[in-house]
């Protein structure tokens, strides 16, 4: 059995991510907005901030008759990756963060 190598460019990867986010864009945007408000106003740290954001998103998604179990996993991973990216950004550009 031979292996097939598939080359993916950065641009193709970004397009794939954007397409994946397109369906739930409003929910991802609300998640980021809550993350920002928790960063500024909450006095919470780390896991407590994430839990507060997840609780708020659960309320919103259930109010729109969305499948929370499906969204919970997606949003949890999204929060972790966005926070890591933000922290990397702050490290690279400390004067901008």
C-alpha cells in the first residue's frame, strides 16, 4: 500500500478554516466578544474565565435551539486555540497587546 502525500498551502488551510467558521460565525464572534469582556472586567483567571464564557454561550445556543453537545466541543477547542494565538501575538508584539 503506497502513501499519498498531499501538499496544502497556507492559503488553502486558511480558506478551509474560514469556510468551517462561516456556518457558526455569529457564535464564534459572540464567543470572542465574551472572551474580551472576561479579559477586561471579570477578575476571573484561566479556567474560570473559560467556564464563564462557555456558560454564556450554552445559554445563547440553547436559546436558538442549537445542539449544545456539538457546539461545546467546537467552542472549547476554539477558545483554547484563540487564547494561545492571542498569547503568541502578545509575545511577538508586546507594544501592541
